[in-house]
């Protein structure tokens, strides 16, 4: 029997390889789990199958026929339904319009509104949105309800033409009865021949719902096996790999005074308060899965979040400063390098020099707030040399530099501003190895000079190599803080998964 | 060194376009190279120039100021009434007019940045409200001011340039300096390029976005003074559509409507191009509709060239 979808030798690179020779076969009517750490390549693989990204090489076949979609529309026409983690919904439309957006019932003159409501009603009842009216504007829905709408949308395609349903973290916002209902639906559909790819961090769900599962690590499929033969520990071991625990400097170090205190901080994104502190000369890691609230925590500490509650205090010799906005944060020595370099970091189309000095223009020391171009360029040149940024010079625009060199310049920006409390969100994501090591060296050097650093990273090796302590977040709550020497990678992963599994992890 | 040349090239490019335009009219229109043409251009220029300076700064910060034309009329009205009805000294009247422009800008700025309303809409509202106020202040009548104010737009003997013109040229230089060599200008560019990154870099965006609209309002107020000087009167119907000429001049001069990029010197050359075009076409005997058609095409062409250049 030919497989529903057969993938052979799939490669995809962005700055670095993301998928390497991925091969996968999913048979008709099978539910196939896909698990892996953040950045393992799951999303890229899904995007390629659903037509959102082209592969660099490799081939796909759908029911034995060659399949190479050029757009999401082409994949839809081929019968690939997708419920995306980032919800492909439009806030200004009604629930019904959202559900049927890709398959509006037409009649001679435009949309058949009656049919829209009727079909939406059926799908809404199916996914457990009985209490909602199809005309409700989507903006009024909770996140869980929106996730169910996204599912209804994925299920809106005619059953006889849908061949593969891809679910990306479909239960991340759902309660367990809601998740159970979803699982019942996909089991029913698969019994009548639908194939499903089920991506989730909830390993217990994966093992109970799926027939087979694949583990993806660093873009390589490590294991494909029947779920009946596996436990969640097996999956965690495959996801983390063995070459861990390479501590580059394992000797215990002494810290200075506490530089940063975060007391009972909460925001709209993580309602349960989180407290932490960081000493001078210390690196505190923050681990957790995507969506665990790590970036949101850094943004709240920096004074950026909505409905922020709690206190963030910087302690300097003889004087405490309370941080209530990004400008007080920056002016009191705090630095934030956000996860999304393009939208929150660099100034596109501007010179390296502008990008480097923007946070510390006052420290260039021109009278009457004048900027002295020579001095600015000299300062920029010094930083370019210090961080070994590959570029033509301070007046080159930043756009054409590699991700690694842009990231180095963001580090340079805050060095120039003389920051000594660093909040770094995925500081080396999408960065080549050379730049990564250079950034690590610079961060260690800042630490040795008395800076306090908070680092969010999805890469556990990065955290275990750099950090003195690691705080693990799970599902927007602080789980546990581990000290250097106490942790191993499986322990951290287990803690990161803990609030998704309903299992309380023992203190490390 | 090459890079520096490249930066100069930005302005050089449109300057050459201006020279070509002048050469074109010089050949085509018999009387183009005369003192009369030069005078016509020089006396009309200052008001549009100062308004365009403000507009360019606002555009660079990522905003837009649609109210400038109305504010010019409002300021002119305030000056005329203060001078003729309240018989205040001209200098006080002028200051009140400029201040009225500043107030309009302050309202724009506060609503735009602290109340987070879209600047486009706020200044569109001010375009209507400002015009209404101008009619109210002047009782919808043109107020004759007379020779005392006209001195501003007449050439100073010995120099050959009017005080208005000298003032506007000085402001071009000052604003270009502020934009490229001060923290204020640098922050405007940063905010206009990427507001979120600017915030994370520690810039408090609200005061800067307010100030830039206040400056635009003050400059529109000054434009009102210059316009009244040129007319010798304050006309509540003055400067209708001036905001579009100012935007056009800024865009021809290489300013991006998306924010973050622009040059005051470039915008000034843009003003010159528009004036030369208007006067040159008039001398060729081109009708008003065709003049507008050609001006529109030139604006579109400028943006196309700019797009092509920045590739």
C-alpha cells in the first residue's frame, strides 16, 4: 500500500541547516506524532508540507503522486489542512467567516450567508463551541476559544477531499476536557481514512493519541516508532541527545552584591507572579518551551508589558532605582536584546554607526546634545574591532550583514551605553558558530567585569555552558531554579514540560 | 570616502534634476532667465520652504502633518487681527501668529503621541478645525495689513534678498544640522525607522513625537507670517492645499513617507523644483489644468526614481 504522504531527503537551510535529509512516511488513516525541542525544525517541516515554504531539495509524494506545492493555496487544493500554532485567524471577522474563510459557500451573487452560518454551526458544535453564536466577532473570544475556531477552520474542508490534517500544538490553550474532545474528533476522522500529523509539547497526549511518532533533533529525525512501545522518558532522551553537559567552566565562582531584584512581577502574558534576583558577576538562565512566558518575562522586567504589576529594582552603590518603563531601564544601565532582531533590534537601512550608538548617544559627550561624527565613527570602529564584526566600516548600512554580525552589533550597542544588567532573549539564535562563540566570550567578559545577565535560550547547551543558575518556566509559571552542578539536561527538560503534563517535578 | 560621496550623492542627484529643469525652461521660455522670474520664485518660496522643513521632520519621525495649510491661514489671521484691530506692534502680532501655530501643533502632538490617536486623522481634523478658526478670527474677511509687513518679503537693498528668504534659508541650514548632528534629529530618525527598537533603546518616544509636531506647527505659523508679508494681507482662504505641496517637495527631495529617511536640504531642493516648474510652465503659457497634471507626474516620477535609486 502506498503511504498517504511520503517525504524523501528533505533539506532546508536558512542561515544554517534547519532540516537535514528528513524522510517520513505516514500511512492512510494514521495519526503521526512529531516532537522535538524548540528549534529542532518541526515548524519548518510543517510549513514545507503545508505549502508555506519551499524545500531546498528532496521530494514529497501524496498518495503516490508527486507533490510540490508552490503556495498554501496549492496545498489546500491538494487536501492538506493546517491548524497553525500562530492561529491564522482575522480578529475583525465573525467566527463563522473565519471558519469558512478558505471555502465560502458561493451562490450566483456573492456569499451565501445562510449557508455560512449553517456550516459554521455544525463545525462549531463539533469542536465544542456550542455556546457561541456564529456571528460573534472573533476579537471577543478567549485564546482557548480561538484555538477551537482554528481547529474548526482546519476541519471545514470537505471530508472526502481532505487527505492530511496538520495540527501544530492544537491543545496549548485548551483545558483537558476540550483536549479530550479534540482527540476524539481526530480519532474518528482517522478511522474514516484521514491522516493526521500531530505536533505537541505534551508528550503524554502524543503517546495516547498517536499511532506512530517521530522525534526531530537539530533537523534530523532521530527516531520513528510505534507509540505503544515508548514512554515519555524515551522521547525526552531522544529529543535532548547525549552530547550534553559540556560545561566550559565548571568551577564555582563568587558573585558580587545583588544588582537586580524582581518582586512578584506579573503581566497580562503571565498572570502568576514571578520573583527572581541576579548578582553582579552572575549569569541567570531562563529555560522553558516556546510560549512558556520567557520573552514576556524579560519584556516585563524591562518595563515594556501591559498591565504590569510588581516591582523591578536595580541596586547600585547607595541607591536603588525602580524600573517602570523602558527608558528608565535603559538609563539605569539595563539592556534588552529582544528575540526578534528585525522588528525589535536593528534599524534597517541605517548605518552601522547609527545602530551602534543609538542607546548611548549621550555618552559620546558632544556639547549641547550635538553628535560629533568623527567621535561617533571612532567609537563604532573600536566596537567593531572588539567584537570582530565583519563589515566595511561604520558607514555601511546594517542590512547586508549576516545575522551573527547584526547580533554582535546589538551587543556593541549596549556595551557603548555602558549597560551592566543584560536581558538577552535568544542571543545566538540563527547565528553562525563563530559569532556565537564571540558573543559568548563577550558575555562572559561582561560578567567578569561585574555585570548581571539574564539569558533566555531554547538551547539547553547554551544555558548549561554559560549560566550560574537556571530558572525553568513552564506554561507561564516559574517551576524551579537549579544551581550549577545540580542540573542535567533531562532534569531541565522535565521541569520545562512539567506544567503541561500535570506532573509536579521534585526540586532539583 | 566613497560612502561619504554616496551620502552627498543623494542630494546631488536631485540638485542635478533641478539644474536640468532650469536649463530646460531657459531654452524653451524666452524670458525665463530674467530678474522678474527670479523675483517671483524668491518671494513665493519662503513660506513653502519653512512649512516643508516642518513637514519633512514630521515625515522622518514616521508621522504626517496635514494641518499645515490651515495653520498658515490661522496664523496669518491672528497676525492681521492683532495688528489692525488690537493695534499691537507688528513684532508682537507676528509672535502671536507663530504661537497660534505652535498651539495647533501641540494639540496634534499630544493627541497623537500621548492619546495614541493616528496622526493622520488628528492632523486631518486640525486641517478642518484650523481653517474654521482662521475664518472665525478674520470674520471670513481678508484683512489688509499694508506696507509694514510687506517689508519682510521685499529685498533688502544691497543684498538683494528678502528677510523672509534669508530666514527660511537659515532655517534650512539649522534644521539640516539638527537632523544630522544632534541627538534630537538622530532620535527622530530612529523612531521613524523602528519605533519598537527605539523604545527598547531607551528613547521615550512620546515627547519627541509631540515636539516634532509642535515644531511643524511653529514653522507653519512662521509660514503664515511670510505668506501675509507676501500678500500684504491675511487671507483666511490662503494656503489651501499647501500641505500637499509640502509633502510633494519633501518626497521629491528623497524623504520617505514610511518614515526614517529624509533630508532638509533635499526637501529645499524639492521646493525649488516645484517653484521652477510652476513658474516655468506659466511662462510657457501652459494652462492651469495641464500645470497640475505635469506637477503630479513629476511627483510620481520622483518617487519612482527614488525607489530605483535605493535599490
